[in-house]
């Protein structure tokens, strides 16, 4: 009888800790946040290296209660969310390697590549959603990986994207929302499509990327170039809110990488350069005094989002807005934990217009901070 009671007590304690444990752990990790000084960049890089092959699970939900039930049902996280977290880490570490030629970085990248792509160049786990295109793009950017060793995976990704082309000749985000076009998709697919087009001389792929950007700019973007979350392809009605900062970050990512990868003599370079100029000028107006950006750009009193701030810091660096980039980096340093993890990134979006209220650690942020630091 005593043994049974002890077992029940242990179960109750475990369940209690699974509910309140994460909040206590977060509180503990935030003690002395922002205190890293001269070793800040080293800590950020070290955490990124650790996370590439041991990526923290990003929860689908905001709640902390009964997460053990989500774990048991494999509903706590999603592989699609994990893929773009890893893509950002890979892009950040690759930029770092290009600047420093650190063999430890190269070793971790190759380990991640071999864990993800098999000896024949195929995905070990074939992707089902468009999010994975960003990871495929990140792999294609690694200079010490032979493209021929991953061509089957790149081709598989391209065919996946072609299978997602809707009636308006743009790529859908999810099969359940055939008539909606999300701003997220621009960041996920445009860089890959342009890189694929340049690598394999496919104008079809390049045109598909440009069309995705131009259509969204036409129907889902205000005159100041701030996007909404999505639009409906028949009515052209905007959906969600204008000013969602990470939505703007996806827009920036897709445009900037497309511009960067296209050949200098491509006819769309001028269009993309002008669009980047407009986006940059708008963001400069919405940067807070502390260098951050609210999760809703139009509401400066709202919480700052480190994930969007990291992407905008990278944009400012690329567009030679050095003062704005430095302000953003100073903010990100002020919200870096003692172990090098950047805090206070908005969690994963739950649906159109349904934005996370949880702000925590996000490997995606870590990757773009590394890019902005190079």
C-alpha cells in the first residue's frame, strides 16, 4: 500500500513539474540577463553551434499546463517549425564561417548535413510542407558542400513547390488554405527558387519567386510597404493585421535574398532594389528608441520581438544603415541570457490574425543575429 501511494505521489510531482517547471526554468535563465559584454558574440556563436545539431523544440501552443499530454501525443512541436529554425542557424553559422574559417563551425555544419541528407543526396525525411525550402536554400549556400551531393534533395524540394502552385500561379502555404497567400511563404520559398533557378538555369523557378513577391506586394502590402498577414486570391481582401513584425521579417528575407542571388544583369534587380529601399526607410521610422521593434510595428507600446529585430538588424547591415543596425544589436545584447541565448522572441503563430503571446527563446533569432554580427 505504501509503495502504491509513493508511486502516485511521484506521478503527481512529475505532472506538477511538467506544468510549472518550464516557467521556473525560464525565470532562472533570465537572472542577470543582458550582462554579457566582451564575450557576448562568442557566447551567441557557441549557443548557435550547440543548437544546430541539438535544436530546442519550439512549442506549437502558448500554454504550459498539461504539456505532458502533448508530448505523449507528439503534439508539442512540429517538424515544419523546426526546419526553419535550423535553416536560420545554418545561414548564420555559414556567414560566420565565411568570415572566420572556423573549422569547428565547418565540422558542425557537415554533421548536420549528413544527419539530414543521405549518401545519395536525398532528404532522410522527405519534406511535405513549403517551410523546408528555406532549409534547402541554406544548404545550397554552404561553399564547402558539393551541390551534386544534394541535387536530389534540391530537386525534390523544387517539385514539392511546383505541386503547391495554385490557380493564381503562386505557391500556397497549406493545403487547408488553398485560397489564401501568406507573407510567410515569401521568406520560405523565394530564396530557394531563385537559387535553384541560378544553379540549374531555370527561368521558371526564378519567375515563380518574382511572381510570389510581386503578387503579395500588389494585394497584401500598404503603400508604405508594410504587409498584412495574408490575402484571399479571389476577393483580394487582406487578412490578419498589417504591421505584424515577423510578417515583415519574412517579407524582408524573401526580397533581400532574391535580390542578392539574382545575376547583376537580371531585369528584376532594379525593382527589388527599389522595394528594399522603401522597406528599409519604413522600418527606420518604426525602430524604437532602444533599437527594438514591437511585435506589431504600428504599436510601439507593445512588447518587442527579438526575432523580427534580428532580421531587421541584418537588413540594416546589408543596406549600410549602420547606426540603425548597431541600435538593434545593442537591444539584442540587452536581452541575451548568460548562456548566449537571445530571449523574448514571439512564439509560433497559431493562425491568420492569431499571434503568440509567449515570448521566449527562438533559434531562428539566434541565426539572424549571427548574420547581422558578421
